[in-house]
C-alpha cells in the first residue's frame, strides 16, 4: 500500500497534468469558436468557455497552495465536465462538433487522477451526456454506427487510460520503495562505517596510553628498585632506632609506589581477545583500583553491594574491565565532592546484572537518546566514544547496557551480561 505522502505526491503530479490539459482545451476552444470555425452561437459558446476558465483559475489557485480543488468530490467534477462538454457540443454542431473530443480528454484526466471506479463512472456520465445530446439534436446526426463507435472509443480510452495509469502508479510506488530501501542501506552502512572508525580511534588511544604507561612504569621502576635496595642496605646497619623507624616508613611508601606501578603495568599490557571465564566482582575491583587514581575521585565514596553466588561469565577480560571502568569514571565525573557511587550485582537464570548508580546531577532528557552514539559527549574534554564502545562490547557479547533512570538526583546504568551456559 502506498503511503499518504506518496499518494499526495502522485495526486499533485496528476493535478499538474490535468491543469495543462484543461488549459490546452480552453485555449483551443476559444480559437475554434472565434477564429477557426465561428458558430452562430458564438457568444453562448464564449460564455460557456468563460465559465470553464473560471473553474480552471480556481483549480490553479488551489494547486499553487499545494491542494486540489474539490478533491473529495471527483464524481461531481465529472458531472460538471459532462454538462460542460455537452453544452459546448449542443450549441456548436452537435455530435459533429470538434468539442466532442473533450470527452476523451476528460476520460484521460480521470484515468490519471482517480481510481478505475471513478473513471468508469465518468464514462457512464459522458455516455448519458452524449445520448441526451443525440436525442436533443436529432435529425441526420443520429447515425447509430457512428454513435456506437464513439461510445466504443470512449470505453477503449477509459480502459487504456486506467491500465496505463495503474502501471505508472505501480512503477512509481516500486521506485519509491526501492529508493527508500537504498537510502536505508546507505544510512546503515554510513552508521557502521562511523562506528568502525570510532572503535579504531578508541583502540588506538588505548594502545597509545598503554605504551605511555609502560614507558612511565619502566622509567620509574628502575630508580625505584635502586632506592629500595639502598633503603634495605641502610636498614641492616647499626643505626639509631629513630632512623630505623624512618627507613621503615620510607620502605612502606616505596612498596606503595611499587604496587601502583604494578597496577599500571597490568592495565597497560597488550589487550587480549580471548574469551575466558571472568569474575564480575574481580573485574569491578580492578576497575575501582584503577579509578582511585582518577583526579576527580577525591572526596567521593564508592560502595559495593554484591549479590550472592554470582556466577562467572564468558567474556574478554580486558573488555569487561573497560566497560566497568568507563561507567565508574563517568559516575565520578557526574558527582560533586561528597557524592556517592554505588555498584550492585545480581543474577537470574539468563543474565548477570551490574548496576552503577550515582547521586550526581543527572542527564538532560534531550541527551539521553544519544548517549550511545559515537562522538556524542556532554563533557568539555570528552571524545564521546566511551559509552559507545562499551555499548558495542556488551552488545557483541550478547548482552545489553542501558540507562535505567536519570533525574536531577542521580543516574543508574544497568549492564546485563549473559550467563555462562552449562
């Protein structure tokens, strides 16, 4: 079935053809009456044509407004045309009048503009008009063979016109559908290309960060090992108790730096694509260990509320860590100092669910529908790739990530991860 928009487009195009045919007929009619074949009823014929011109002007005015004059009353228009043409023929030369060809033009217009029902109803009205004309004129003009042939040609014109119009409609609708399908395919391919480019950009950023982190860890680790060795050597010597106490404090802080470097090295190692059994709670803990160094972590609390007997899931370990870390960092960005982020887990027969809730300022309703689109961000320094990449990672694993709710008092994201099949 054609859409309303397609139907309107077809009707407006058909109306333009109708206007051109109608104005052509009026110009030819005035030429016939006044120049080529003057009649004794010239003034009457000019008056009838003038009425037709008034109707054509109204039709043109409506068309320029994007509407169709008397659109809902096609049979009334056909009746007026049957009377109009019949009067022209009656006051000219009856069935021999050149105006009889106007019946053909009227039927062609009906076939183009309306349904077959209207076209054949118009044929019936024109047949009645011709019959009345033949009866009114009488005399030698009532040649049964000529009259029958005229009706036959009118009927053939109606059939041919409706068949061609139907073919044109079907072809136009098919082309419209194919064009819409092509546009949809182009839109999807463009979206896929943008998403692929966004994934590549994010992967390159992570790879560059990994190289930088590994380099920093190496450069800091070497002198750190030397300092730690010196502290241990000094601690073996006979020194004052206060000095040993201070050396112990130094060694404790060095060990803390060493643990931080180990976490940095762990995070910056080359990513693996292997799908392995993963503990959701371990991945969350690792993400929180990394997030504690985030500059906006200060003055904010992170609470965990883990469900019992949460099963392992089959996932790419690094990607799972990336999803949780991104959600935690986003929550830290959204909350002010003194705010709270809560991470809760539960499971059912099909999914393990992780909820990340904060009490920040919420997300503007106008932005919520675009959260997972590539390059969309509300941050002044953001790339707009974090949530998009997380969405693709979880989606490719058969899960889902969604915004559960967001208001001025906080936001909650839910990550649903498919359980490991037994």
